[in-house]
C-alpha cells in the first residue's frame, strides 16, 4: 500500500513538472516571438525613407511668391520638397491696374471684389509651383498713400500673426522659410511680414529653428547689392552682406537647351491677371538672391551650404522623370 501511495505521489509530481516545463517552453517561445517582432518593426522603421524636407513661404500679398518662384519650383516640383505658404493680407488694394482683367473676370475690380479674385489667382500660380497648403490670415491691405516703403501695418493684428506662425512652425517643423528681403526701400508690408516671421522663428528653441532667407529678384545688370540688416530691427541681421544663394532663372536645359526656369516664372506672372503692371515683369529679373538671417538655427551655415548644393547639383535632372 505504501509503495502504491508513493508511486501515485511521484506520478502527480512528474505531471506537475511536465506541465511547468511546457508552460516555461511556451513562455520562452512567446518571448522569442515578441523579440523577433520587435526586430522586424525596427528594421521596417529604419527602412522607411527620410521625411520630406519642408519649405514655408511667408509673404504679405498674393503675387509676392514671384521673388523666389524658380527656387520654389526647383524645390517643390523637382526635388520633391513639401511647400506651404502663408499670405498675411487679403490684397484688397491691388486693383488699380486691373482694367484689362475686368473683361476676363466679368466684373469691376475694387477693394470689395479684389480679395477673392487675387486668392484664386494665387491658388492657380501656386499649383504651378507645387505648393501644398495655403494659410490666408486675411489682414486688411490698406495700401499706401505716397510711397510703398511707407505702407502702414498698424491695422494688422501682429501678436495674432506671430502666434499663428509660431504654432505652425512648431507643428510642421519646417526646414527652410522664405521671406522677402526687408530693406528700408522695400514695400512696408513686405518688410513687416518678414520681421513677424523672424519673431516667430526667434521664439523657437535654437535647435528647432529653420533656415530663414530674405529674397529679392534682380535683373542681370543690377550690380552688387549689400544687406546686413536694419539697425532698427536686430532680428533682420544676416550672416553676410552678400546673398548666400543665387539662383539663375535663365539656366538653360532641355531640347537644344531652349528651356529655362524663366518660363516657370512667366507662368506665375500670367496667373496674376488682375496685376496688370506686374505683367511687364516677364523675363525681367534673372537672379533670385537669398540672404541668410542670423536667427536661423544651429549649424545654419553648413545647413545652408547643403541646401545650396541640393539646389545646384544635377540642375533640372531630377525633373526628367
């Protein structure tokens, strides 16, 4: 009897050990499966292509994108960057040379009708350049009385604009921002738009700041222009008084080298039909000059050098496909 009892206990003990071993084996198998799955996930993440670089354009009016139209086309259409645009004013004062366009649009252009027309024109021009999103801040464009350089922005809600730009920059993490060069002679709205953009960038941690450029388009014989910043606006200080990047709109390519980026710029001009005087800028400016602002983030100069090389390397070759 005692032997039978001991044998029974042994069998129960053996069954428990077998069950424990099976459980441990099962847990070990699951653990290894989890490790394998994690390894596959890491491999997939590493295999993903790098995120597309992003460009933000900040301007005062519809049609200001003209200043860097060829560079934007190069980045967005040929190098496959993501490009977005912020337009601060509604452009309502831009109707004084619109008489030719009134026959096309079937209405008289004035301060009331101009904003909607100009927005449509900008959207068509932006499709050419490859711009993804637009943000219209709808500040009143009250024009100017005597000279464009004295155009007032007192009616703009400037804190609201800076807050919007700051939030957009934080959310989208742009690599580059294009603005217009804020010289003392330029349109007051252009200068103000650039300074507001610089304020928004300055509010970011230094390691999160994009490269910020101020641009101006010039004819071939414009001479050497220098700009190191406005004494009244320290944020406009540049890393050098010469442009960091010069993009030649007349770069030739294609069949018999008969094409150039000037064609793209002319497409953009043509979309802004309400801007009658603007049409005379066709084939006028050859170079898009971009000054790099000091407020740009860490390692700004090496990063800007990389951008310049990307713009100029295998020029137009990427568009062949």
